[in-house]
């Protein structure tokens, strides 16, 4: 997977992870794909923090209102965007360990992707950050099953 961050959300979230150890942060974003020299490139071109749309985040939790999620999926369907959700983890990794998804993250991503399928959105992308790395996860829908791919960047 090749990502192009047109809005600098990745450095922003890495900075949040390094400087604000009091709360997790979360944002909803949109991605478009382009074919560049025969390779599919995922371009992140817009985002908003969930606190701007009624969501909340704190120490070890992120809350995205159901109505905001549904509105987000409708917008993605209408404009043929790929939904993108990024959040930070507070875990302090002194030895530079790459970030990983929590069990709670796993459950939320699967639930969100099932909801996206109801809106005929076959692909969702998620990212999680800590102070040292970003891990992207791409879920593609194939009928009733979800295929997952991981990629760590910015180590």
C-alpha cells in the first residue's frame, strides 16, 4: 500500500502521540485512489477531528457518535471516497516498538466495516499511531467476509 498524505495528518498524529499523553486523539478522513505509474496510491485529502462533530476522546477511549458515523459513510458513498479513521494510542514505547491495534480497536473496525458494507462501501482504511510509528490497516469486503491487510510505516 502506498499512501500520500496531502493534509499532513500523519505528522500531526505522531506529534499528538509525542506531546499529549493525557488523551487519545481521533479523526475521520477521506481517501481517494489514483493510479500512478501502474501503482495504486491512496491519497488522504481531508479530515476532521471527532471533537468537531460531537465525538469525544480521553485517556484510553475514543467515542464517535453513531449518527456521525452514518453521515460520514453517506458522504463517502455519495462522493466515492474511502473512509479513513485514525487514532492515537497513549502507550509509551521507550524501546521504539511499532504500534499495534487493541482488542477494542479490532472490534470497532470490524463493526464499522460491516456498517460500511450496508452503504456499498467495499473498502475502509484505519490507522493507529504511537510516538514512533503508524500502522495502517485496510479492510476489503468480499461478500460476508472481510479481508485485512496491515502495513507499518513511519518507523
